[in-house]
C-alpha cells in the first residue's frame, strides 16, 4: 500500500543527508494520507549523574532524582519485592554520595 506522507523540511533534510532512520510517529489523516512527527531527542542536563542497576537506572540532577526499575516477574531466582528494596537502597546510597550526605 502507498500513502502520501507529510514531513517537515528540516526533518526530511536530516533523513536524506544521514541516510538512516528517524524515530517518530505517523498519524493517519485518511486511509491514504498521513503526517510524520519526529520524537524529541532527550539530552542529559548539565551536571546530571546516573548509576546503572541490575534492573534499571538511578539518575540525579540539581532539581530531580529518578529511579526506574523493570523486573520480569518470570525471571529466575528473583523475588520482585526484595529486588526493589535492594536496588532502591543502592540508588539511595548513590544519591547520598552525589550530595556528600548534605542537602542544600
């Protein structure tokens, strides 16, 4: 099937010059017409730090601390509740270490 796709000039130039792919989404206006919206690129904030954990990541900036964990419930030899406790302790220690145990 062929559709007509609208794309911004700057996005098209990056696509043609890079020869690769762009992350984004296509929204259909009709069954044969759509538009492409490129996903925003996330850039790390200055001064941000992070630590990789076995099931996720903890990051910290001057304004925010974040913890993300993804634990497969079918993962062998893992008790999800214990994993959450253990890795959140590691993340807490990381945050304390970044701030030297003092909060401004």
